[in-house]
C-alpha cells in the first residue's frame, strides 16, 4: 500500500487503530534500555507516544505525512515530544549501533523488503538493545479482523528466526489473541510476537 492509501485512511476523524498502545508492546516496553527508540511504520503515533511517556527519545517513521501529523498532535496532548520522519522503509537508513529499541507493530512489508529491513534492525540496535515485533501470520486470513489480505505481507516465526539472526530471542511465538485497536483491528487474530535482544559485546 502506498502513501496515498495511508494518507486517505488516516485523514478520517479519530484514530484508525486507536490512541492506546499495542498491548504486546505495552507489556514488553520495560525491557527497552534507556535511550533512543525507533518506531517503524508508526502511523498515527499511538506506540511512539506511549514510549515517549516512559522517557524514551522516540523517532517515528512512516510514509504517511497525515498519520505523522496526527502523531504529533497526540504527543502534544500527552505533553511529550516526538521526532517524526516521512519516509519509505525501502530507503530509510537505520544507523548501525544507534538504537536502544526498535519497534515494529503490524509493519507488514513485502518479504524481500522485510528481510532487508530486519537485517538493518539487527545492525541498528546498540548492544543490549531490544527489538519488539507483533504482526499477523498467514492464519489471520481466516479471521478477517484486520491486517493485509496478501500472503506475501504476512509473517511466520520460522522466517523471523532467520531474518533476525544475531539477536537473542526472549519471546518468539505464534498465538491467537483478541486484538482491539480502534476500528482497524477488532477481534480474534492470529499473531506472531517477537522480542529480541542484541548481545552485549
């Protein structure tokens, strides 16, 4: 989906995925060391704002300028600041060794791009840094409660083990759970969840 699609979706009143953080991220955020956090495909900012309220310096990237404008407004209501970058993840440079945390919540990308991005994520984390991912699996197609309909955009744990080689996986599971996040995600869902830590040198 291109930027025009997401700009149109986020132009509607309210927040398509709500204003509360993703539940898995909220449960795992305490594992992220102090420092700078990068939120990938962050949309309207709910997860970035939550991390900023915890004291992190947060950079939120997304291809939708409309979504990131809403992220800035949401941050203002919480009295926190975000750096926002309108960019395509195909070309966004993740600086090596910079990030205490990198977040990927329902950031569904074509598999070749995803593999490249995840390799950059591994290199982008500082030693001890944390990567948190939640995404839909191919089994989500049977639920019709959110997420892409294209199989190439969905994720499986076996692939993520390979793509995230170099991280110690603290959480690595495929589960079903109820996802209630605004009108965009609502109901029983098939999910993959990963928390990875970059080894200390």
